[in-house]
């Protein structure tokens, strides 16, 4: 059962990236906020890495899903511009 949560994160990343490529409004909003999204991704990764032993499993999973969604924003924008 635990393995499927990580697949859910990958599906969330792919789904958000797909939505970004379909919506012009979402693409423009993501492009406008891209530096903040990238800094946020880095911050979430650092918080997870430094606090993984102190967080409850649910908090860690929530942060992972937030990270996966922001990664989908970045990947969708890269695919859109490519």
C-alpha cells in the first residue's frame, strides 16, 4: 500500500503538468510566478530533508504532494515552451 502513494505523487505531477499545457491562463500565471515556484520547491525539499525524522508521516506525505504539484507546474511550463 505504501508504494502506491509515491505513484500518486507522480500522477499528481503529470496531471498538473498536463493542465498547465492545456490552459493558457494557467501557463501565463505559472510563467509569471516561476521564480517563486522554484524557490518554493527548493524550500520544501530542504524542509523535508532536514525535518523528515521530526514530522509525522501525514505531514511528510502532504509536503511531498505539495512538492509534486509544484514540480508539475514547472514541468508543464517547460513542456509548453519547448
